[in-house]
C-alpha cells in the first residue's frame, strides 16, 4: 500500500481513499462558508470512527492519500484491501 502526504488541496479528489490517524476516509468536498476553506472527510463503513472530519489547510499534512485504492460510489473500495488492527 503506497501512501503519500497531501500538502496541497489540489491533490484532493473524491475518487481516492485517504488515511487520517489510522482510519480510512473519503473526501466529501470543500466548505467555503467560513473565511478559510475547510475540507470535509467521511469515514468508510466498518471504521472505528463514525463521525466525519473537517480540516483546515494547515492540518492537510496529516492526511495521506492511498494511491493504490480508489473509492467508487458510496463506501466501496475497488481494490482488495485488508485493515489490520492491533489488540
């Protein structure tokens, strides 16, 4: 699984899968109602977190794009994937 950090908002896409703090998210969109743009992420089904995230541009460095997996439709991943959890 090849990951790379997202430093620029131009790299965000609704088709890619993102990893934030060990959970998989998909990008919902940009909220421009505030003074600065905010980036909304929604967790995939089966993740330990069930609420969405709203990040500003300074927090985008903690977002990693998983280049091998693509999200299509609603909460489905087109590549085979395994999530490991440590007990």
